[in-house]
C-alpha cells in the first residue's frame, strides 16, 4: 500500500532561521572553514607569481616625412610633432593584434619554450600558445586615446623587455608596410622622371642641330633677312640675293620645327621641374625612416607582483566553500525531512 506524501507544515522550513541553523552545524562548518583555508592557502602559494609591465604610446600623425618636412604643396598641414587622433590609435591596435606582430614576438622570445609548451605532449601547441599569449600580453586603448601594451611574466625584467620589444616590432611592421608602398611609388616616379628627362635631352639635341644650321630666332631673323633681301634685289646684288635666299630657305625648312620644339621644350621642362619635386619627396619617403609613435610611459620592470593576489584567493575560496556547505546542508536537511514523511 502506497503512502501519500503529506503536505509539509509551517515548520517545514524551520532551518531558515540562519542563526539556529549555523549553530546546529557549527562543527561541520568549522571543519569546512579550516579545510578550505588550508587548501586555498596551499593552492595560492603554489601559483607562480607574475609581474606586470605596461607601456603607453600615442600614434604619430605623420606617415610621410617628405610631406611634413620637405614639401611646400601641403601648406604646413602635417606636423611631425603632432599626436595622432583616435583613428590612428585604432590602426595601431589593429596592427598590434595582427599575426605579423605576434609571430615576431613569439619568435624573438621563443615563447613556445618560455611558456613551457611541449609540442610532443599536446596536439594543439599553437592553440595553447595563442591562448597563453592573449592571457599574458594585451593591447587596449585607454580613455585618453593612448595605446596601452601590458605584459605579464614570471620575471619582471622579461615582462619589461617583451613590452619594449613589442613597441619596436610595432614600429618595424608599420614602417615595412609604409616602406613597401613608398618604394613602389618612388619607382613609378623615378621611371617617369627618367623617361621625361630622356625626351627633353632628345629635344635639346634636335634644337641644337637646328640652331647649328643658323636658325636662332625666327622672328628677328626673318625680319632682318627680309629687309636685306629687298635691298639686295633693289641694288641688283645677285651674290647677296643668292646668299640671302639660302638663309631664308633654311628658315623656311626648319622654322616650324624650331618653334614647335621650343614650345614643347618649355612645357616639358616645367613638367620635369614639378616631377623633380615629387621625385625628391618619393625618394625621401622610400629611403628614410621615422618613428610612428610617442612613448609616454616606459615599460619599467615591476617591483611588486601583480598576480596572484593570495589573500583574495583565500577569502573568495573560503567564502565560496562555506556558502556551498550551507546550501548543501540545507538541502540535505530538507531531503531528510521529506524522506521521513514518506
């Protein structure tokens, strides 16, 4: 014959009286308190210490040294001393989080070995390495729009060294990206400048040949030869007439070409002068290097550890254990009462 489960009376939840409940199980809770304290202390003491090193940098607002220092075509809108705006900081963060920067840092400090990852003991060494990298090295933008580089390591000197190296690696990567494009631009300008210079030399050679034929100034020579020819004809000086006819024939043959070459040469020399300015700027950008950041906080070695905070670990562990103990005892007591009523 089955028994009906009786409806709990009002005293069913008598353990809600916290003080009575705690006093009743003071021995159990005391044991939990001692055990959790001892275990959490032992665990916290075995956690390896980490030291934090932080660097703060502002991006530079200048990407082209030529535009900032040499060019007169930008009206002084670029300043080599000016800090970059929020967009520049976001660009630096994007590059810091790129594989190019991370791989260089990993390779330089052999982080696979430094973090104790043995490729023979794990199937995912790269995943494990990336996880530890993200745990110990972080990049963020603070409220003042500066980029913060934070490194945690078991050695304060190593943490400082990694942070400093990240700044230098960041600059190398940014310069490499910009340099690649600057060199491409310089090669284009250099080729165009060379072709135009060669064309001008050819025109100068052609003009020199025409001038060697006696064509120096079409307008003045035509007037002088015309007047002299008229006078020679009037005087019946056949020798002079013949000589002047030869000179006028030369002017007639080369005059149009002379005028065309002079006009083209003037325009092309003007183009070459403008192109030379671009050539010099492109050359400066392709061959020079400038830092892309301002360091406002150097990553010095920490004098005190940042992790772990042992007292906090002990307090939280003990509080969590006691709370779970109270909840477990409460439900155990209620389960016993329900069982007794079945």
